[in-house]
């Protein structure tokens, strides 16, 4: 029973200490925190956290090493510094927008189209397949393809024409999304 009474007296004493600290230093602490943060709401949070730390370490207030206000202002500055560092360590948060497209989209159709194209290319002759690979998959021009394959540019054009025509027959009128392949 005696320990319960002593705890109640201690709690009442702690509450009185925090109340007197706020009454005496609260305005200066809030002004200082507001100046450092530039945000009144954030400054109020800093003042609250400072008073919580004072409540947890009452011996630091009465040890005779400097002024109470100086200790409170130092604690407030440290809290603000910690918050700025923590915020800088995290990537910036971006709010979701209902109109924004999802970052990751389903690529299943592209995989299927790619498989269909690879199977169709396997049905072409080596000469026709080689020209299409150079033009569309390697991104080379007619001149570059001709130099790479060691054939005249006119032959590159002719082989690409007949290769694309053969692909159209293989696909049988199905639409396949090919980047860079004219249909």
C-alpha cells in the first residue's frame, strides 16, 4: 500500500514538474521550434517530445549544469535534427493518383507475341530470317544490314519484303504486336 502511495506522489510530482516547465518555458520552446521547422504543427510535436524527455530525465533538469531552458532548447534542436536526418534518409513519398497508370503492367501478351514471332521466324529460310533479325531486332538500317551480311542493299530490301510476306501467311491474318515490324 505504501508503494502505491509513493508512486502516486511521484506521478503527481512529475506532472507538476512538466506543467511548471511548460508554463515557464513553453512559449520560448514553441517559438524556437517553429523557427527551426517552419511548421507550427511540427513545432508543437517537438515541444511535446521535449517535455516527454524532460519527464523521463528529471535529474538532468536539476543537476546544476547549465540552465533548464538551455537544456530544453538543446533537446528540441536535437529532436528536429534527428527528424530532418530521418526524413532525408527515406525516399520521397509520392501520393497515388487514380488517373496514374500502374508502374508495373502485365506483360503476358508481349511474351506470347514474342513466342509466336520466334516460332514464325523458325519457319523462314535462313536468308530471310537473317535479314529480319538484322533490320528489326538489331535495329540496323538497310545499308548496315547489307554490310553485315555481305549482300547488296537491293537484296536486303527484296529479302525483307518476301520474309514479311511469308510471316503474314504464317500468322494467317492474326494480329501480333511487333515493335518496328511493318504490317
